[in-house]
């Protein structure tokens, strides 16, 4: 094939040829029709069975993509990764097909969406570009950025159901469009296109606080490094460090990395990679350093700084040996529960894994403690750091926002942008923001907005009133990020209005005012943005935080972020902040927050809503452990409210009729397994040992001697478990396996104690532990599955809780 070729018909034949020899396939198309999926179905299935890495991204713009097409796409192979771009009414119109092979790459880009007519007989123009490595590399980089953009969601059975509902609702309102597509399914509407997602690749280098010419650990880094070195001495292999933004997590990682020869540093943003490389070079000038991302594939340095999106691709991942790295560092570790990170973590086997983050908790449906085996080596939040004078104090002004957010559609993780803009893009609202800002501001402000259009609107409004501001975002071409930051630091700009550019990876210590003019949709993001203003800086006495508070979701919850001593008065907003800090709330804002707390969604409905959100994310019913690890609320609330997880599932009709019958027949046992007290893990370890015998034998009587080998192995094979539950006087002497000693421990503690507290469900007589109820043979498998699910959850929760308290 020529290097550049115009294809005006039968693009599909070219695509089928490339699918046959590709090692990776990446498809980005505005719309997908079932005819197009049928056309490629066999070829994609065969490619997936060969182990080819396949990613497909499409959009919901005008709801032209057919649900039946997505359903057919999902059925091809479970290994195909599919994501749906949520256009929110904004044009989404790319069409690109990218193929990598052993010897060449090829990119097709043009007018053809994924329908049979577009691929075969329609009037289409497409360009094929091959043997142009730089062009292909840039295309792959842009595809990856789009594929993993925050506007996309994974396609699974649950998100497909939601799309189907919205598709049907949309076409009921616009039946003519539906008829057009019913009559002429193969035609692609050529709708006005815009350049909707243009990642700004300009790298911003952080203005690091001076180390006075001597690069040594300081402040929190000293304590954190001491704790990390202890984990090495105690033969741990994983650890998590939780440090507030501004305390020097990257430098800490660099100091710790001096203990290792070959290092892999992973992040999800270019800014973080470049800054980390620069920091490591300062600390270890005698080492070599490499970048591994969409544009550069250097892999020979002592330390490699890799983009997760590039590294997680099978082709790139397998260029490294699984044991190649002594140390793997994952920055912004709260992202590590994502599939791309899990793929990398499952592949590598380093001597040590270090996660660093400022926001590890479950505010955004993720829990990362388990990835580091519950070993939190060091923790310091921004409130404690302020108390130690390592971060700037703040003066928080909660300003009442008169807008009514209760009628705006909630899309699961954000408000509908068009509906939100109707109340945001008003001159009277902008004037209110301007006056509040003038009254409370200091010298340099970052304004956090909820959309590009709001940022542009406010910037224009402020400029018309005589202030110097810019709107900075991914589509901005008039001013670069570095130039804008330089102007802000020099006092040449009053405000930078942005959306999410400064959440992670970029710090501007001179910023002394933060302006929040967006609903708080994510507490994790809100915490990250607060951190943008807390860096110490010469002449900066404190950071002013101006926050518009309306009746939006999480408005009342976010107050807890500033509170060192939560009030015992239910329904009262009385935060206690560190010395030198202030909380100032409008009376109307206080009244609103307290009213929201009183009227909060009933707990049972709230728990059900969180459950169904996770089910959509996973595409299936989550296990109890998954609900704990990825759910939006603390899992213990399900037991508190419903006595057991399966009691909750029964209540919301998520059990099959047979599962309901089994649950109700053995309800006392399920609830006992959920509720039995556990100062140590021993009861659940005994139960897990019983479950190892299989579905038809797990409930049969056992002796301490039978359980002893598994019990001992479980509690000693993983370091953090040994440290937590096998370190008292009674168990320390058993670190060298002693069958009689372990058996005696089991008999004395879990078996005797559990039988005594189980209300007759268990007995332990004559050295035999026995379940004192009958199990019908047809119920064996379902009860086994329920029991195991609860057991595995309780063990994980126990060790995680203990690890946090070390």
C-alpha cells in the first residue's frame, strides 16, 4: 500500500485485511449501527481469540448509535474494551480506525462510521496513512486520550440498559429522527463537527519550593521516609503513603527510590511524568532517566516514567519482563483501582510497590487500601499539615448560592451540563460571583468551574468589568497554560478560570485565593482543588477559599473536609478547624446545609442508589467485597440497615426466586456470619478453611487439627496479616509451625468462642465443630456461595480496618 491513499469506496475490505494481521485494533467512531457490527463481527471475534488487543469508542450524540448494535458488540468477546462517549448534547463526530501489526501501522481516517453502507457502498472519503510512524504515534496518543477521557464510560450490560432508556426517551421526543433511521439505517447523518477533544500537551513544570541547595528530605517527608524504611526492614512488599497536596510526595518517592536499582514510575498525566523525572534527576543526578508515553518509548533508563494509558496496552506492557523492576511507584494512587492500572499491576512482580496519593478514600467509589495489602505506611491530611505549619492556613467563606439545583437532571456522576448552564450563564449570577470575589479575594485566584462554557462566560464577564482573567482548558488555543501561570504568578492576571486542569500534577504556590463556582460533584476532586491553594509561599499568610453553596449534592458532606472535631449535635454545622484557620458561613448557607442534613435522602434509598450505580459500573451484581471496595458508601451500613448484605439484596429484589428461598431458609446463619464479633480474624479463617472443602462438604463437622494447616498458612503467608493477627504472646511462639499449638489455639479461641455466641447455630463438643442445622442438598451450592461471599468480605474488612489503625 502507498504511504497515503484516498479510499472513496469499500473501506470495509481494507479494514478486514488489516484486522487479519493486526496485533492491536483501535476504533473511534461517532455512531455504530448493527449492520456495521455484523460486517466486522467474525473478523473481530477471530482477532480477539488470537489475543489481539481491541478498543472501540463510540458516542451517544443525538442517540443515533443503536442499542442493538452495542448489544451485538458486547457479545463478540469479553476481552474487547468498549467505551461510550457521553456527548451531553455537544457534537461528537470522529471516524478513525487504527491498526498496529508486527511490521507496520496503518491509520484510516475520514467520513465512515461503523455501518455497512459507510464501509461498503456509501459515498465516503477516507484517507489511509501507513508507514508514517510519527503520524500514527500522534493518532494513537489522541485516541488514548479520548478513549479514557472523563466523558467516557465503560460499556457493559448495565450501562447499555441506561443508554437504551435514554435512547428510547430521546426518540419519543424526536420521532422523525427515529423514523429516518428506521427507514434508512445505513445512511450516516453528516452533522456539523467541532474539534471537541484536543488534549493540551504543553507541559507545565511545577515551581518547587526551594530546598536551599541541599536535596534532603524535610517536613513530612522525613517521617514518611522513616516509616517506609521500616516496611522494608519488616519485609513488606507493598505500602501506601497518604500525604496532602503540597507536602512533596514526588520528592519523597525519589528519596525512597534511592534504595532500588531499576524503577518504574507510573502516572496518568504528562505533567506528573515530566515533573517526577525532573525531581528524580535532582535527587539522583548519577542515574539515567527515560520517558515512556504515547510520543516517546524510552525503556533503558535506571528509572522509567510511564503513562499508564500507553503502558497498559498489551503490546507495550510485554516489552518489559514481569520482574524487570525492583520498585514500582504509582502516583495519584487513588486511580489504581481502574482496569488499566490493574492490568499493569497483575503483570509486574516488583520487589516493592509504592502508592502515593492525597485522596485514597472512597469519596469517588474507589478504595485502594487492598491493592497495598492494607499497609498504610504513613498518613497526613491537609488539616494536620496545617497544624504543623507545613501548609498554609485557610479562611473559608461559604457563600449562599440562590440557584435551585434540585430540578437539574443528575446523570450518575454529574449534573446535566445543558440544564446546569441555564442557571450559570446569567449576568445576575456572574455579578453576584464578581462582588463576592472582590469583597474577599487576595492577589492571585484560580476559579474552578463545571464546564468550559461557564469558564469562558465568567472570564469574559470579569474582563468586561475591568479585571484581567483567562479561561484555561483543553480547547483553549489563545493562551498556553505555562504562559497563563507565569502571568498569574507575576500578578499580570487576576484570575485563571478552569475546569479540571489543576486537579492533579500542577501546583502554583503563589495562588492565595480559590473560587469555587461549581457544584461539588466529587469530594475527591474538591479535596484536590483545595490543595492548589495551600502550598507555602513567601509573603502568603493564608489562602482564601470562596465557595458558592447551593442545594446541590454533597454540599453538606464537604464541610467534614475542614472539620478536625465533628460535632456531636446531629444535624448541626459546627466545624472545628486548625489554629489560624477560619470558617465563615452565610446564615442562609448554614440554614440550607442544616436543612439538607435533616431532609437527606432516606438511608435505605441512598444505599440502594449507591448499589445500583456500582452495578451499572460493573455491568453485573457486585459481590459483597466489590461493594465494599468500589461502592459509594461505607459497606458496614448495609449490615446496620438490613442485618446482612443478602437481606439488602432481597429487599431490593436483586436475588433470584431460588436465592430468596435459600436466604429465608438459612437467614439466621447468614446474619450470624455477618454479625459475629471479630477482635481477630480467627472465626472467619476457620470458616474459610471449611469452605475450601467444596460446596457439598463445607458444612460437615471439622476438628481443630483438620483446620490447623490452612489456618496457619493463611495467617502467615501475607506479611500484613501476620503482623496484625499473629503478633500477640499466644501466637508469636507459633510462627514456626507447631500443629498441636495451632490446634490448641483454634480450639481455645475461635471454635469455643463462636459456638458459645452463635445462639445454637454452632457447637463445639469433644473437639468437633459442628453446624447445628440441616442443609438440603439442593440448597448446598447457593448457601455455599452466600457464606463464602460474606466470609471473604469480613476478612478483607477486618484486615483493612486493623491496618488503618496501626
